[in-house]
């Protein structure tokens, strides 16, 4: 799957997921979601996750599938364990980036939240931070109407 982060000439951002040769999903994104989704990419690539956000998108999920309720039961579609793990790690890293958490607090909270379901080390977090910094630097260097394209193998 190809993921295209695009800076429009109108300073509006879009994220497009392409399965095969066709655009399968298009999302108007704020600066927050560009950062959030680039962090997801860094997390999922670091851990080789195939059942988190990008893996699910690659296998045919659509944005609306996340949080969609079953009309018969009224319950939200369950997410795979990896998807929950990735979302939690991304959220805590974003809190760290905002200055709300120190790196040490991030590691402690991630470990507490994962409760042994995934082993995470300081090196993992350092790899995620470095990958994100590389991605956001590429994004920030783009001119208007430029795109950052990433590949994700499901």
C-alpha cells in the first residue's frame, strides 16, 4: 500500500491510501492528523505491526470502519490487539512531544498500559522518535502542492 501525505496549494492537507493502482481512501487532514499518522507509521514500522492502523487499511478497512457501530448490536467493531497497542503508544508519544510527559514517564506509562502484551524498551522509543523526526522533517521541507509518499507492506 502507498500512503500519500499531500500539502495542497490552499494549505489544506490530505492523506490518501492507495491499494494497488487506485486511490482507496482520501482524508482531509489537519496538521494534528498528519503528525498523528506519521507517528503511527513510525510505531508500526518499528514493531513490524501488520494488524494496526496501516495494516488494516492495507487489507481493505476504510477510515469509517474505525469506530463504526454494528447496527444490530450498537457495539463498536472490535479492533485487533496490535491496533490498540499502536494507538496507545502513538497517543503517549504525542503527549511527550507536547511537553506533557518526559521520556521517562512515556516509557513507564507505555509499559504499564501494555502490561506485558508487547515488550518495549528505551531503544524502541528512540527508534520511533528518530523515525518520526525524519518523516516530519521531510514533510516540513515539502513545498505547497508537494507530497510525501510512504510504502507499507501488510
